[in-house]
C-alpha cells in the first residue's frame, strides 16, 4: 500500500501534463484545494501549543458522458505526512429518478452530505459514521418527496485493516485488536416535507449491518448501527439533529476484551467503545447581509457526544462554535472547539476510560483555503 501511495502522485501528475492535448477528447473537470491552518492546542506543551502550517492539497477529477458520470478525489496532507484517496466512483444514470454508483464511494448513513458544518466535523466522523467511503456500490432512487438509498460494500477503501494512512475512519488492526470490515449493507430513507411556509424539513432513518472479520481467530462477528435524523431549514436558520446507536459483536480471541475496537485514520490507530450511542445537535445561521468582498457567511454552534454502557465507559464530546465565509477566492473557517475525553481533541480514545488526558480541552483553528 505504501508503494501505491508513492506511485499515485506521479501518475496523477502525468495525467495532468497530458490533459491539455486531450482536452477536447476527455470530458474532465479539474478542481481541488490548497489549505493552510493556524492552530492553538491548549493541551500541548507551551513551546508547541501554537502553530501555522501548510495543511493539505487536494485534486478532484470529474466528468460525465451520456448516461455515465465519474468523480475522484486524492489528498496530500503535509501536517501528518501522508496521502490518500477519498473517493473514486462511477455513476450510471438509468433515469432522472434512479442511478447506480460503484467504486470507492460514500456510505449512505445519517445526515447527508454531512452531519457537520465546521472544519473538523463532529464525533460521528471519528467513529466512522459520517463522511465514510468504502469499496462497493449504492442504488439511489427518488420518488416524490422520498429519497431512498441501498448500498453494499465489500470492504474498506484499501481492504487492509493495518493501513492507517486514510481519510475515512475504519476498523483497524493495531497489533492487538485486529478486526476488519468484511461486507456491509446500508439502507437509508429520507422524506422532505414543507409543512411550514418558507421552511423545508428532512426526516430520515438509516440502518447499517456489517460482518466483522477477526484477523486472529478468522471468525466472523458483526456490527449493527441505526440512526434517526432531522434537518430543518427556515429562512436563514438551519437545525440538524441526529441520534445514532451502534454495536460491535466481536469474534475476539479468548481472554481479549470485547468492550473496545480499534479504529484508524490520519496515520493513527485508537480505541473506541464497541457499543454506544451518539448525539448530534447543530444550529446554523446564514447571515443574509451582502458585503462587498465577503460572501457565504455562516455561524454555527455544534455539539456532539458519544455515550457507552460498557464497563470501562466514559463519555466523549465535541462542542464547536465558529463561522465560515468566502473572501474572493479564499474560504475561511474560524472554529473554537471544546473536547472532552476525545481522541481528536487530545484524549486517548472515544467513549472509554483509558486514563491520560480526559479533561476538557480547547482548540482554536483557523483554516485558510483556496478552492478551485
């Protein structure tokens, strides 16, 4: 997999060099981003608590031809020194109402496209239940006010649980807790109603069931997750709510704890409670005023939490308050993030009492990105 990571940038560069001569033949659009970040992390030693760094560069390719469309995204992260695919899929549009997508594609679960509006997302992303991409296919159907999704995924995007250089958070082989995704079914339904004048309300439910292969016993366990979700938009305000329940039933070796699983992404594995519930509550205000140079100004307060009933449980949470806006070609996020016992925010894991830093932490993050 390291060799794949090494070769992909070279391959993509070669494609870009060749594109001008093929522009009339290839239906391809090119996009991406270049981002830098300033961060203040209060849990770090004072000497390294503040920093301004080049964060990432992204390349997007997309296009369509007759009934087919395709898209792909690859990212290079400088601050964590890895590169990874995010998605690469092909869609066949059977009709205006029905399409089928296959490849490394988004798992249809919960609020779509995201259950967050801030730069770093909420807890559902870090437990693998938001903005997750796996290898499989989805069927997408719209009828009236209903939107229906059904998907089957053979495995994670790399089919390698020991690979931590990835964008999506997936089950991991950390050397001790060794589990791998091995087939997953997803069902999602969303109804869009307009019961209040000038308002739109989306109400939906999601279900996920997957086989979990233990790489020591080579036996199959399983995981089940379901969610109910709501998005209400009225004027310049948006409210998003989601409740999620997840449970891993593991085929672990004799004597190994089954109250935890290893996940990984962004080069690091960590432990999460094997069963729990997550809560998401977001309030977003889009400022309607027009400014000369500034556009798309939104401010938000977003709270998310994971609770568990396992013996070693301890809640994890994120509370993010911030604003985002466009400024000519620049897009800016300014976020103040409070975390508690949360892996992303200095904690040792998610929803477990693992010792270490479990008090409330604070991160100030300013992202400056050019998107094209």
